[in-house]
C-alpha cells in the first residue's frame, strides 16, 4: 500500500483520465475533419448547382423538365394524351404540380434548397391512384444537369408504365429535359 493509503488504484485512475482526454481530443478532430469535408463538398457542388454557372467544366443545366403522360383504361385501346407538367429548374424553392390521367394521378415535386444543407435540387415524380395511394415514385438528384438523367440515349427511353392495381388501367409517362 502507498503512503497515502490509496494503494495502486491512484495510478490507474490517472491513466484512465489520460485515455479519456486523448479519446475526447480524437473525437473533436474527427468532427472537425467531417465538418471540413461537408463544407468542401458543399462548395464543390456550388458551381454545379447554379443554373447560371459559366464554368467550362460544368455540364449545361437545362432550364425545365417536361413530364408527359398518357392513359388507357385497358390494354386493348391506344393511349390517350393526358397532358404535360413543366417544371422550372431555375427558381429556388418548391414547386408541386399534378395531372389526372383517367383513374391515376401523376405528381411532380421540385425542390431547390439553397441553404447550407447541400441537398441541391431534386425532382420527385410519383404516380398514385385517385385516393392518393402511392403506386410508384422516382427521385432524381440534379447536380450537374438533368440532361444526363433524362436523355434516354443508351437504348433506354425513360418511359414508365404504371398500372392501377384495382382497375387495371394504365398510365405511361416520360420526363425529358429541355
């Protein structure tokens, strides 16, 4: 036993306090590195997220996406045009539009968050029945321009078929950048 009566426990407590202090310092450094990475990522996306970016390396950003829909009550009739939804990609904020195609509904939901969240622009496209029950949804993150996602240049047209599970009717839709 030591002279102060505490035995060998005192050096162990000191060692654990040192370990805890080192662990706290490492945790702070990890948080600083993570915050730096987030800021760097946000700044790197800043040029790509600007509709007016003139950087020679950035892809051109289309100003609109047009989603066109067709409907047919059965697969024995030709599709009938239901209309278009035009989404303006140049205005920050939120824009939700819908159209009805027979007993199905097509909805676009555009969001451009310019806050520090780094989320950028996104376009959600959803098909529901008339009660609002979701049948299918697609989310497009738009960083460098929707022309890459809506081009249909690799044998894939981007045409989506949606069937109402109750009535069997069909909606077809496609979204293209312009």
